[in-house]
C-alpha cells in the first residue's frame, strides 16, 4: 500500500506538471504558437519544444548531480509532504482553467518555503516586474520608431530568416524559462532523481506539452493574443529574446525562486506602453491601461490566494510553525 506522503507527492507532481505546462509555459511558447500555427502542424511545433525540454532536463540532471531544479530549491529543504502540498497545484489548475495568469512559483513553492524565503521570492518578483517593464519600455520606444508592430510588414523574401531567428530565440527562451520554473515541479520529487524517474518526468511533461500544442495554448493564450502584433513572427522573436535575457539575468543574480509570470507580464506592459507612446494617433492610451490593468489585477488575485494559503497553513494547520 502506498504511504500517504508518497501519494501526496505523486498527486502534487502530476498536478504541478500540468499547471506549469498549462499555465506558465504559454509565457514562453505562446508567441511561438500564435505565429506558427498557420504554417506548421501542431505536432511539428510540439516535437521541437519537446526536444528542448528533454535536453534541458537531462542537462540539468547531469550537471547538478541529479537535481533538475538547477539549484532553485537550495533554500527550500525537503520535507515530508502533507495533503495541503498537493492541494496547492490543484488550486492552480482550477485558476488556469478559467484563464487567470497566476504565478506557479507563489502558489506552489509558497506552501513549502519559510516566511523569510517567501518574502525574498516576493521582493525578487516585484523587482522583476519593474525591471522587465522599464527595460521593455525603453527597448520598444526605440524599436517602435523603426517598426510598426501593428502590421506584419516583413517582406516575403525576408520571412524565412525571421522564422529561423524566431525558432532559435524560442529555443533559447524555453531553456532559460525551464531552468527557472522546473523547481515548481521538482519540489515534489527527490532532489537527486534516479535515471528511471527522470525518464518518467520527461514523459509526463512531454504529454502535457502535446495537450497544450493541440489546444493552441488553451485559455491563457488569450493574454498573448490580446497584445499588439503578438501573432507576427518578427514581434514574437524580439519578445522572446528580451524575455530570455531578463530570465538569464535574474537566474544569475541569485538562486531565490521568482515568479516568471510577473516578469513576463511586466515585459508586455512596458511594450504596450511604448507602442502606445510612439503611435499616439492610432493607438490610444485609454485602450492600453484597461488591458494591462486587467493582467495586473489577475496577478494580484493569484498573490492574494497564495498568501491566504500560506497563512492558513502557518497558523491554522501547523499551529504557528513555519511551513
């Protein structure tokens, strides 16, 4: 008979795997799906993404002594799992189904982390949002003077070069993002995975990835499609490259986990404001603020739920002891 902590670990892993791929992966693959789904079959895109995913996990496992989290869990020691650890990704799956871009890092890792680590995660994520917004605003202020991203103006003879650039940028971003967010799944697994368990993890993630590509990103994809020019491969390439560089910067900064969702929403916010600033006549700020405000409110909802879960566990379940 399976012991309860093992059962909680299995359920938590399966739910977290679906939540991470179904919710957070659209940050990295959303523009890729939006700009390629009319050109390539969904399974071609799926195979490409699955290849990068497999390489990232195997590389991290090999270079980090069996740890696929890339050191993101160094400040969150292993503990015996309880029912509420499995409940966290269940809540995340529910929110994902209604299209809310919740931070997986807060909802999942917050029930494992101490209050000190949680505070550092929050601070790093807030800084990430601000840095991403400011960086994107400055970059697109310059780009928008030369490129009108409201229209797909890439010449036909140049499109194959941009498509190649986009695939490379997406692969780089997918690797960078996975090395961040894999901690949200690995927290339910042994810190040193045996090779057979590594194979099982890859199989589950590749399966959920197939579901995402088959459904063209699911409901969370709407956040991508609402943004200016996100379906255009040139715009998608620049977005992916900037986002990847931001993730690499914060990854090298320290090993504190952070919300990549906040960084991504910050990037889109700065980009939309820059485009509206440059193209004031045809793109009113009155349209932009409700759009970015809606995303921000959804992030706050996710944060509030995460904090409520942590406080409930801390004071009502654990009797005031740190989770």
